[in-house]
């Protein structure tokens, strides 16, 4: 499941401005823009991303073939135009793009990146998540084109390239340079790396090929961007309020400290969906759809979501984060209503009868649910797990909770499979990224960790995958709803992330900066 969850940890969509004014913006140019990240980005090789903060750092120094605007529309990047087919997309590149070291970025540069990432020896975690399996690249430097193709039709192949950062220049030939440096064509270049402390990037004033043709010449843009590693949200709030940071993001209670503060502007966006899965393997209670539905009827999802997020969550409307290429509500009307009495009756009808101790038994076996959840969710997640366990105990289920550390979680979830209900925080940016986790070979041979066998989902996604771009959106929507109709997974609540800014404006989408949007807006330092 980590392949799908890897993209989820930092997913704000924000356009922020604090102290903005047309008369102040120009005079503030040249300052350093400081932004807090919660953990070190680690290895800065785009083929070996380690966490969401790696993406944040990479987005400053590297370009992609296309970009996605705040409304989810595809706009230019390294490519100025593109021709999409069911199993390929041909990009015509801009001819004026240069790497930070001055070398040109050509179609063969793109092909070299794809060849490296897809090489089995590279063992890139991007394969199957960021880029499709079997992707190939064919470059024509004379024509200025590069064609990316897949063995079979792959929907949203164009949109998937938004997460394919292109290395150029010296780093393309010597990847060891990327351990603590950058070698890209983006508007900023890494000049100082202090692991677990800070990363400093300087602006390239010659940059003219940003999203939709954006440049880095505006004098209100900062001369440098400093990513400061601040693991504590409380500390980040202190630094922001004391004007030692320009911006930070908050998922916990410290968001209240930076909200409605003079000189600080905030925005709140969804940050991944908290949901739980029923293990449907043989011998697990979740193998019976009647039991799954009954267990869901026993739970007040609204109350559960409020507990798990401390009241800061939002009602989920789908499984894909915004900006979603296929927006819409795939959740409403597809989950059974809260009805504990009906839940008890359904379990009784399925053969689970209450014993003298209050627990239900069928053929001599007690109805037992082993639920796992991560300790990284903190006290609110533990409280939510207790609430869920109490709701199920009221209808006669013996619930055994198990909180797991990050290190232990993967082992239990995918290897030992010692669970019946798995609470996860899922976040993907394209519906294609869900397929490997929700269908296909079971773990450990594949990524289908809950042993789902939803034929309707499989048929709809197979059909949607043959249609290019957004033409298959109706099918993708139906496929998501099919999962909920069968109670294969239960979206509980969308977590939220508050992004706060002081004396700066910028846009960050799904953890990726639009670096040409960063502006210093003046005011008190």
C-alpha cells in the first residue's frame, strides 16, 4: 500500500498572500523566501524520491514536460505542445531550454531520463506509481520531439508526466552528483545543502519556460528559497509568528495559532483521505459482503471522522486528490446509512448469533476483528480506533486493536497479513495510481494488500484505461463507486492541511511548488 500512500503525505493546494499590495511587491524583491518542511528530503535524485518533501525540493530545481494549473488543466512545461494517443503521447519540446550548467535540454535528454528510471537496475519507486509500467521513450532531436509509449493503452499518460522530473547536464551522466545537489532546468538551483537543517536554492534569472510560459524575471521573486527542516509544527508556528519563516504547513492543532492572525494568510485544503479496508481473504470476516455492510452500518462515519481529525476534516467526495483530472462526487449515496439496529439484524441473518457473553458466534467461531492503525496518527487516531471498536462491540463483535509504528506497519499489512481491518491514509493524484493496490495479484506477489476481487471495478478500469485523457472520466467515477457499493473500502474523512504565509505569496499543489509563483510581498520583517 505504501506505493499509493507515498504521494499522499503533503497535498495542499494553496495560493497564499500576506501583506500583499502592488506598491510593495516590487520593493520586496530579492529577499530569501523561507519555507518549513517536516523532514529531510534525503537523496535529491528524481528517480529515487524518498518522501513528499523530496518532491517539494525537486519542484524548485527541476522541470517536467507539462504542468497542471490550479483548475486541473494541463499547461506547458518543457513541452510546448503534445499529441495524445491511447498508448502514447508525443511532445514537441521548446528549443530554448537550458540546464543550470548551460547545456541544452533536448528530446534525447527526456529519453535518457525515462530509460534510467525504467531500468530494473535503478529500482526506482516511481515505476508503477508516478510513471506507468513498461514506459518507453523515443527521441528525435532534429524534429524536437519525444514520444512516450506504453505496451498497452494507458489513460492519463499525459497527466502522469507532471511528476516526472527531468535531470539534465552533468547530473544526467553522473547521478552521484544528485546525492546532495541538483542538475535541472528549473528556475532555482541548489547551492547549499545542510542535511536535517536547511537547503538553499538561488534563482535563475534567465528562466523563461515555466508553466504557460512563466518566467523568473519578476523583481518581486525572491533571489533565493530556503527550505528549513522543522520537524515540530509547534516550532514552525513559533518561527512563522516571530517572522523567522515566510511559510509553513500545519496538520495538527498548531494550525489554530496561525489562523486569523494579522499579517498571516491561511488556506485550508484536503490532504488525503482516511479510510479503512476489510481484508477479504479466505477465513477473514470481511470475506463475507454481508458482514462488511453490517459492520459499516454500525458506525457513525461523521462522528468517526470528526474524532480522527480533531474536527478539522472534510467530507470525502472521492478517492483522488485535487486537482483531480476527473472531478466529481463518487461517494455520496454509495455507502449504507448509520443504523446499528439494522447492523445487528444483518449479522444475525448472516448466521452470527449472540452468545451469553454478548459476542457473536457462528459455527463455534467468535466474530473477531483485528484492526491495525499507525501510531503516526497520534492521539486522535487512537481515539478514532477506540470509537470504531466500541461501535462494533455494541453489535457483538470482539475487536482487538493494534497500533503499529512505521517500521512495523508494512510488515504486518503486506507480509504477515495479520489483520482484518486496516486504517490507512490514502492519497493519489490520478485514478490510475489506485489500480495496483485495489486489484490484481494479492500481496506478496502484487500490491493488492486487502485481497479485493471486485469484478465491476476491474472491468470499468480496464475499459477506462483504453481511453485517452479525460474521455474516460465517467468510467473512472463508476469504478470508484463500485468499490464503495461493495464495501471494499470505506472513505471516512478527508484530512486537511493549513498552509500559512507571511510577507509572501506562492502556489503549492500536491506538495509541488509552482516556483515561478513565489513572490515577496513586503511589509514588516
